[in-house]
């Protein structure tokens, strides 16, 4: 499978915020995420890095 995990980088460090991410859309300072089961999350921040081999999405707070 090709799902990824999403992480939010804050002043306290890196925190996993969602597993099995299959959809991601950055828009107006927010990142919209959906997982394999349809759960959705909206995170304020910007995409900092995507590591395809590690299936890792890193989002940085604004």
C-alpha cells in the first residue's frame, strides 16, 4: 500500500497527527488530510517535506 503518516513539527518537536493518509491538499495556509477510512483533518501550517520512501509527510506550523 502507498499510505503515508503525517507529522506536525512544532517548537516541542515532531508529532504524528495522522496515519494511513491517502489524500493531501495544501490551501491558504492549511493542509487538508484524509485517511484510508475517510477520516479528515485540517491542519494550519505548510508542507515542509515529503519523504516518499519513508511514507512520511512533514507539516510545519506557520
